[in-house]
C-alpha cells in the first residue's frame, strides 16, 4: 500500500519508481536530494525533494546513491524548470550543498 505522500506523487508523476532503470511500482516517498531533518522540515518536505520509489530501491541503497540524486535533480529540472529548482535549492539552509545541483 503506497504511503500518503507517495499517493500525492503517484497522482502527479505516475505509478512507477523514479530510480533510473527501475520499472517497479512506486510505493514510498524518498527524501532524495536532502535527507529528512527535523530542524529544516518545511523546505525538505516540498515535492522538489521527494522521489517516488519502490520498496526495493528504497531499502537496497539504490535511491541513496549519488548517481540517483544527480539523475533525480535533472528530472526535477525537466519537470518543474531549472529556475524553480535553483530557487528551492537556495532555500535549503545547509552550508555545504551538492555541486551537481547548480
């Protein structure tokens, strides 16, 4: 059964896992670009940070790989526009940020 956040992503993006090369059904929402952080919850809980993933990719580390984060960043730039993603990224209050997201 998909999680509540995953259902929102499914309605917007489709039903399949968004990890490159996977064709299983997505059931979970993964904090892809930045991990969940209770101190920075609001900006990290926006759709720009969530990737729809299957349980296998979520548990075997595929969703956590650097390659997946870069792939997902590029997909989000296609989906929402690079300017939108850069604006979201600028609101993430971390001092060290991924170089690939620029």
